[in-house]
């Protein structure tokens, strides 16, 4: 899944750059189009911080 997301990021980045249709990145992954249906299923994880929000450490 990581490789697919990386390729999808490259495609999106090339589309946003104002490139012409010939210059848009075309991934070489044979399964890229098969996994494309997962795009609307992806939800980002909630971030977890290991830093406390306690102001007592600031002097």
C-alpha cells in the first residue's frame, strides 16, 4: 500500500504543477488502476503527541 500511495502522490503532484497532459506522471505499477478504487476509503489516522501540554516546564 505504501508504494501505491507514493505513486498516487506523484500523480497528484504532477497534475497540480500545471504540467500538460503529456507530462503527467504515469505510474508503472501494474496494479495501480486496480487499487485506485481505494482512494475514497483512505482516512488519515489521528495524530498522537508524546509531548505534554503542561506549561509548568516553561520558566
